[in-house]
C-alpha cells in the first residue's frame, strides 16, 4: 500500500471530504491467472474491507466503501455471466437481486444531483476511452448513463498530455478545484480505459461547536506516546450508547440537512482498537443503532485534518476479487469494439483511492451565526454522559436515509495532517 498522499489545502468546514477512485483497465492481458479459491465469507463488504486496510496501517486512515462498491458494480455489470470474474464480484458485493441494486443506485445518484443549501454532495463517475480502440457496447453504455449516471468520453491517448489535461479538468470541476491532478502522462500511456469516480461532501454540524470552547488537551496515541492538540467541546443532546458487546462508546453527530451523520466509536479503556474493529459488521451497526438513546452528553473530540491514499488491489484480492487483475479477466462489455469484433482484452491494473477529510467546529461562514447551540438548557437530573475521544477511535459517515456507509476511517494521531 502506498502511504498517505499530499494534496492541496482545503477550505474550512466541519466536514470536508473529497474522494477519488480511479480504475485502470490497461493493454492486452499479460499476467498469469491466480487460481486461489474465492472466499464465500464476504457478506459485510464495508467492514471486511476496513479490516484489510486497517491491518496494514498504523496511521490515520479514511476511505469510501461506497465509491469502491459503485465501481465494482460497474465491473460486475460488464463481466461475463457464469465466469469466474462474475462469480467473484457477485460474492464480494453480496449481489442477490441486480434489479434492486440498479434501482438503489438510480435513486441514490439522482438524489445526490439535487441542489441543497445545507450541504454539498456530489458524485461523478466517468469512463475515458482511447478512441483509437473503438467504442463500447451500446446497451452497456446506455445502462451506465441512465442507471449509474456514468458518462463516457473518447480521447486520443496517443496525445498523452492532452488526454491527461482533459481528465484533470473534469476532476478539477467535480472537486471544485481541490484536486487538480488526477492523472499524468505516464498514467495515460498504454491505457485502454480509465474509469474514475469522485465523491465530494461538505456539510455543517447540526449542533455546531463554539470556537471559545476549543482548548488544547492531550491525545494518547499509545501507552508511552501522546500529543497535544485542539479539542472541540460542547454539551448537547445526542444519540449515544455504551455498547458492551462492541466494547465501545458510540456517539452519533448529525449534519444539517439530509440525514448524514458521523458516528464515532471510542473503545473502552480496557478494549483495544483492533478488537473493536474486528467486531464491526452490518449486524453490529444495526445493534448500535437500536441501542441509541437521546442523552445529554459532554462531547470532547479532537479537530483533525488529513489525507490518505491507498492501492485497493491487495485488499480486494484478500476479499476474493482476483480475476479482474489477471489475463483471464472476463469483462467483455468493457472491451472496446474494433472493426465489428469484440475481444475480451482488458484487465484492471490499479484501483487507487484518495480521500481527504477535515473536522472542525462549524461549517462555512454562512452557517456560523445561525447554528450556535446553547448549553445547559435541557433540565436533566443527574450528570450528563461523557464522550472524550482522547485516544485512537474509529468513525464512519452514513447516509441515514438509505443506511449507506459512505466513509470509514480511524484516527490514530489527530496532529498528523497527511
């Protein structure tokens, strides 16, 4: 895996997240197939993937299972039914009803296109095809455009610089200037197809933190290591639970507008972060949600801002998706049609995801004046609960309307910016 990557600075916001996932489908296959048996125990894609990524990183991590699943679904749609490629993708995606999957993405992506004054949420997916290689299957192209909101653009990859500039212009527009270089000339050379997905989310806390309550406190990275960082603090009503089976406190921090939320998972002092991560699953998340109680909570969490990038090849192979990376990849609908003949001639070279996130007190200046919440207004008897994230924790960002996990991450050192 590559290390966290460096990118341009981002604008202030309680949550600023930019995700880039691009898949390279390169030149005629040249590698040998890996005949390792497909794992059937992959029914919790988000958390199986999280464990594979987290186990190789002892630093801050953030990634988007949603974006990766979307691209894997496009590959699944392009695969030959009954092939090993098809079976592997079917198992890892937990695919049971393709029509329901299509309906979900159709509705979800349609909703994401609607303007909202409370948050910015944009998803862009595009295929860039070397026009000298021909064109893609017409019915597949229509499916991409109508159901998955994925557009197709033909470019001359012979002019590598011009092609790279065009792809980067598209990325720059989607990310509102935050990411201006997605690919370079070396990326283009030898490529047949570049499949890219960009997800952009910027949202304001429903209950903003006051600047004057932010103070420097100690964050304990490990038993003999600590850093001093700014912590935000406020007392308010939150969905909260102390979940014994998970071994952690869980706090839901809602965002303004659509039902986005950040859920923070803080291990109990006698439970390791690794143990908690190993227990996370779809069923566990449902159990957490069922046990949420609206409580008065004193929330103390660190501000953090970091970028992360990783090659997804190894984690996906660990989950059982191997065939797309070798010469036996069966992706006929992604193989360009040349002279009325269709060759099964593409394989995936790289799946690379990049994410940036920033957490601070409030949203844009437009929201700052109206989002202030006063403390000590609920009249509860007894002491409020405490949620002090002063040690490594996990977070996941959800679209509560569809119960979709958009982002997953862990914070090991909030002072580390990359």
